[in-house]
């Protein structure tokens, strides 16, 4: 961290590091009841400024924050986000989106969300379907 590291910042950063999916501010506020709401939002803003996390708003207007993972020394901010329609888990898909704009245009940001069913939920659905077939036999 380029700014002063505090216990609260370290605790929140460690929490991000243990979660593969994106986190909503409400999740952090509920997890860290010892810190007030303003402190959590200041920590998030500090992490954004330091490039430790990035944020993305989904189609339902909910903002998720993701820890920035590096790929060969750099992080792609223009990438896909996947939201599971079953469990609502949101993850970054670590593949850069390449956009070709008309001459004279400048890209600021790309926000692309994909919805579907995640691997964990697909496994549960497959298991459930196979158990239903076994019960009918």
C-alpha cells in the first residue's frame, strides 16, 4: 500500500485476498462491525486509488469490488465479470477485452457483465438431476 497501512486496512485487504468473488460494501460492513460505514468506504476508496482493487457496477445497480490480480506484472481493468444467476457469486474473468474504437476516440472504461451458472452451481444441479433420475428408476 502506498498510503499509511492501518489495522483496519490490513484486515479488509486480507479479507479480499481470501475471497475469489467480488464483494459488496454491505458485505464488508457486516463482516467488520468494529469499523463504521464511513471507514469501510474510505478504505475502499484508498484501495481503488492505490490500484489494489477495482470496482464494477452490475446491471442491477449493485457495485462489487474485486482484488486486482496481476497477470505477468499487469492487471487488466477492461475484462469480463461473471455473475451466477443461482448463487449470485460474481468473479472476474482474467481475460482482457480488446476494443477497437474509431479514429480519434479514447477508451476510458469497459464494463461487461456475463450472467449464467457457475461451476459450483452446475455441479450441484448435475448431482441433483442425477439423484432425481436414480429415484425414478
